């Protein structure tokens, strides 16, 4: 009986009375045992403190006495308030106090009482570890030093956020996984620098207001190549609910340690509890957790967890480190496979894991059976050798597609990755060319080669993603991919994968043709894209990803029709895109993109109020999305914010005339893309986007702030000049040079304004756009020639200016503009008439001036009949005093 009392006393001594009663009742403890136990517990709960309480109180008092008063400053930083305190040190909110810059930081300061050499060494090592790391998902180290009394401190990026489990609570699974992938990227970055964190847990991962997770507290991180004496006592600073079994046991720790903790964090995100929490028993002490820990399936707590995710969690949380994922990248790849509806390796890994366990238990009979099977297989191997050699080509191609191009996906957002991507393209093309001659009568191989050529084209120059700006090379490889895909569809007309790829090839060829002003071909490819997407949607058993991709295709077809001034078709295709993604509750980001395209088409149809409603919803949806990093976020937000700015107040375009709001929106998009351009000197996409944004923002600003407008134009001119051998970039640069002449004249820098117009004309000569026999109203050459005429009108000879404008009008009319049926042409044509009327009056030609004014009035009265009570039309009529 004494032993039973002793065991129960140890178990119940520190529990509340209600819990003690519940346990005693459930176990049916005998009355005599219970009486003695309650006597002991009553004595224990009296005035005398438990040993644990006494030690804790003494420790707290000792720490308080050893802790100096909070320092006022650390180097150039003033401490504001305590954010948190741990075993090694305290973290304060601080700010720069030296007047150099305004900046809030997190100051980590070693406790005054924590002066043991091991703690000092660990703290100093943390400073160096963080200095190695530079990733959006890792809190950056900003500064380091010592306080006036010699204590080391670390100044880090201040993250104003919430723990990842709180942030992710209630979100859709796909959003949770997308957020978790960004954490994986940060941990993988640390591992590539030979650093393991060793204390990954939700409280060490804060998510800021933009949805960016930040890894904190590398206080017990370890360099993988350290050679410390392993016989030393291990100071086990860890969090049991997220620590790996080898950490609990005090064994050697590797990257597998962090993989286990990541699995535990993901378990918490999808179930709401850590893998070692239980409703059935109190938390185990660390000593009891040192053995194998059985983790209940995630489905036990959340039946909605997909089986694939359960398998991923099981693999990440294996007790044996060698049975977990081999790397964080492998864990992330399995999650991406789930998100893309591809097979996850963890499911097949479960079967192989169980097989290895079986073999270890019954190794002797298994070895005997294997010997028999091996002898039988020898003959089969020889018979099938030729077939296996042939199939190896197919496997190699699949490896190229899944691994080499997966590498591009990982490096494309890294600053300075352009040269590596070019090398990747060269090596991949060399291999593809060697296989292209072997695809006859083999649809499977043809499909893989076609996929390879398509992937290469994306990297080279299709402007739907970050690319190298090599449009001609991209188009050549798209043609090769198209021919091979057509061959696959001839053999297998209902091959869903080939149908989908065929539609994307047509889309990419459409985009390149439209970019190069090949309107007839662009229109043909647009219809081809829509037809192929519709054909795909008629196939049975459509996957969600195929519906999503079809929405993307229809959206880009809508954009092409808008660019070609076919607005009713653009509205129809954009609405089709919105309808498709509205079916997919997890694709709100796609809804935003499709609404953005619809808004643009509605604007040119004159429905500015409808366009504004659509674009505002679009921006809110796209901004709420979760992205892997800031580059991808900026990439997806660019088009939405640009269109919002144009709808609000495009200068000389169809807009609501709200210029200040338009300028603010465009500035936000410009700042995001300029940041990306600064990070990678070879990125063509961000530079092209900076060019577009500076053109629109500069035109708005030059009316009220010419100095700011000039700085904006100059930024765009510089960035476009950094794009090598790109036709569109040179045309856009000519537009910016001409646009910058307006603020230069406002600043009385007349000679410089003329030089820039001459430079713009020289660029258009290089691109073969000048001289021209006809000039579209929305072309680069129209902008340049108009700037030339305006420059002469403002600071030269009015007669010369009039001749330039008359010549420009003739070239425009030769291009057969449609200002009476195309609202997009109307404001530009109206402006042309107004400038001619003003110059005619200045040069003593009142009859000609009246003719121009009459044409302008007729133009807007025509639109008044088509769009009665339209605010944009009313504004232009009011400007003429009607």
C-alpha cells in the first residue's frame, strides 16, 4: 500500500483539487489508501512551500537582484519598452536616437545575470548567425555592439506581428499551406548557410500585417560544421511540444531536427493543437518524452484534413531522423504537389516505410526470398533491357521537367539570378534538341519534349512571369512546342494535359504578337486560345486547376482584345473568366485578377462607375492573398493597381478625373517594382513595369509638380535603358523621353527638352517606327510627334508648330482612327483638334480654328447621344462651354 500511496502522491501533489478528485474517482482508489493519501496531500498543501516552489521563488529573486536596471540606450538606440524575456536575455522595442534615420528595431540584450561563458558564447554566436542570413522570411540583423557596461546586444528588424498559429487560425487550408511554404523557404535558406534553428515553434514565427512570416530567435541555433566537444553537458533550451525526439534525448541534431519542428508547426496550423497535446492526459515531462512519441493522425482532431496532408505530417514527424524528409525543400515540394493536385511522395513513402520496418523484423526469411526472386529476375532483365534503355529517355525528360525547371522556380525571384537562368536555358535546350529527333510515333515522349520547349520559352521571354526579355527566342521555342503538342492531340484528341498545354501555347504566342504590334496574328492567336480553353472545359472530370487555368486563359484573351480596341469581346471574355473563378472559393486571388481585366474593358466602354467598383474589389482580393515573397506579391498586384490608377485619373485618357487618387495608386505600384529592379540588375520585367508606371505617373504629375514629374520620368528612362536589345523597351523609352520634355519646359530647361525629343525620334528611327506613313493614336510615335509640336508651340515658332500638327493630323487620319465609335480614341483626337484650333487662332486663321472647334464639338455630341449623362463625356462638353 505504501508504494501505491507514494506513486499517487507524486502524480497528484501539484494538481488542483478538482482534478485530484476526478482522477481518484475514475481509478476507484481503496478507502484506506485514499485516507492516507489525503492526509499527506493536506499536509503538503499547507503553509509549507513545495521544494519546486521554493527553488522557483529563490531563482526569481536571484535573477531580479542580478538584473541591472533597464538600460536607457544601446549604442545609437533608445530603449522604449520590454517586449519579452527568455532564458538568455530580454528583447526591447527600440528606436534610433542619433538623428540619422527614423527606425524602430528589436533590441536583444543579454541578461545581466546570464554571464556564464556558454550563454555569452551562444549570444555572440546568434549575432553572427543572423548576419549570415538574408531572406524575406527571416528577421534581419541590423546592428550589433555592447552597452556602456559591456553587455552585448543585437539590433534586429522589429516585426509587428502575431504568432503564425494565431494568424492562420480560421483561414482556408490552401492559404495556411501557402503561408507555411514561406516559412519553409526561410528555414531552407538557413540550412543552405549550414545553420539549424533548433527551436522552431509558432511563437518564434510572427506574421506581419502584409502576411509575411518572419523567423525569430536563433538563440539556440547551431552551425552544422561546428566541432564542439560532444562530451560536454548539453544545455537543453527547447520547447517540448515542438522539439524532436533526438532533442529530447540530448542527441546530435541535424537539419532533420528543424524538419520535425516544422511538421509540428504545420500540425498545429491544420488541427489547432500541437502533436503532443492531448485531451486524455496532462502534458508529459521532458524525461517521459525521451522515448518514441506516438502522434495521433491529424484527422483525429480535424476530419477535414486531406489524407495527403496527413501523410506529409506523418513523414515529417517520424521518430527516426533518417525517415523524415531529406530536406526542407523536399517537405515544401510535397506540399506544393498537394496544392497542384500532383501525387505526394509521402504517400508512397508510407508504404516503403512500413516495408522497411517489416524487413528489419524478419530479415532472414526476406533475404532468402530476395535471393530466389533475384535469380528469376536475371532472365527477365536481359529480355527487357532494350525496352528499359528506350524508356530511360522518357524518365530523363521527366526529370528535366520536374527538377531542372523546379530549380528555375526557386531562383527566379532571387536578386542577381539572371545569369544562372540563362545557363539553365542553354543546358536544357542542348538536351532537348538531342531528343527532338526521337519523338516520332511516341506521343508520350513528344509530350515531354513539348513541355520542355514551353518551359524554356517561359524563362526566355513570355511576359506572364519573370523572364529574360528574349522574346524572339521564346517565340521560336513556342512554335516547336506547338507542333509537338498538335501531334500529341492528333493521336489522343481528349488528352486533358495536352489540351491545356495547347491553349497556353496559343496564349503565349498571342501575347508576343500583340506586344510586337502584329495585330492580325494576335487576334488569330486570341481566338485560338479561347477555342482551345473552351474545348478543355468540355472534357469530363475536370480538375480544379484546369478550371483555374482556363480562367487565366480567358482573362488574357480579354486583355488582348482590350489592347486591340475590341471592347465588347473583351468584356465577354473577362466575364467568362470571372464566372469560372467564382466557382472556386479558394481562388479569390484569381477572382481579383479577372475583375481587374473586366474593369479595364468596362472603362473603355464608358462604364466608369462599373469599372471602379470592379477594380476596387479586385485590389482588395489580390492584396489579401498570401504570397511566397514580396516579389511575387508585387508581380500580381502590378496590373491591378495600374488599372486602378488609370481608371481614377489617366492623363489624356478615359478616366474619372481623380488625379490625386490616381497618382497615389501609381506611386504604390512604382515603389514595389522599383524595389525589385534595384535588387536584380538584370531583371527585365520589373524594369519594363517601372517604365510603364513612370509614364503614367509622370503625365499626371507634370501639371502640378514638374520637379517630381521629371524625377519620375528620369527613373523610368534609366530603368528602360538597362534592358538590352528589347524592341518594346526602346519604344517605351522614346515615349518617356518625349514625356519628360513637358516638365523640363515648365522648369525653363528648354534646350534639354528639345534634346530629349530629338533622342526619342532617334530611338524610333532605330526601331523602324519613324518616319511613318500613318500614326495610331495610342502609339509611341504619336506621343513623340505631339511632344515635338507642343515644344515648338510653347517655345518656338507658332507657324512651324502648326505645320507639325497639320502633318500629325494627316498621319493620324491615314491610320483610320475611329474616335466616333472608339471612346479610347476620342480624348486624344479631341486634344489634337484643340491644339490645332489654338495654333490657328495664334497664326491668324480664324476660319480654320472654327473648323477644328466644330469637329471637336461634333465628336463629344456624338458620344453624348451614345452615352447620355456619362460623367466623362459631360466633362469634355463642359470644357467647350456647351
